[in-house]
C-alpha cells in the first residue's frame, strides 16, 4: 500500500514552476522526482528529499530551494541540486502533508499562488 501526501516540489530550473501536488511517497516515485537516489534532510516538522548524488553528477543548483530552506534556518547552499521535494513528518517518522507554513512562505517568496 502506498500513501499519498501533498508535497511542495521545487525544480532547479527557473523555467519550471514551483508546484504543490499530491504524490505517492514510495521510494520509486520520490526517486523519479529527484532523478536518482534519495538524500533526506530534516528540519522541525518537515523534510526535503534531494538527489543524493546531485553534487557528484553536477545537477543544476536549486537556488529557489536553497533560499527557501535558508529562510527556514537550514543552509543547503552547496547541497540543494536538482529537484527538491518537501513533505511533512507523520507521527512515527513517516511522510505527511507538507506543512502549511512552508506553502505560505513559498507563495510569498516565489510570488505565486500554489493552492487554490
């Protein structure tokens, strides 16, 4: 059984829109979104999935994700490469919906409406 949660997805390429969508959070889906093996960075009630080999494989720097994370107290300037997928934490460490405060911050930071 797979679970579906609301995620904040931030592509590295500025030409691709930041989006909020409901995704399955199985390993295969998450690896497909980030383009490879997963690296997880945790902060408070949320975590971000990144490509574990993003630096080694020279994926594009994700300036938008790095800045959003920096504003949340997490410095990912050298690590945030490729697409970033942000989800919340459930009660026992499992994935959950991305926290509303991160969606609001992203809307403000990227000057775009992410949820209708």
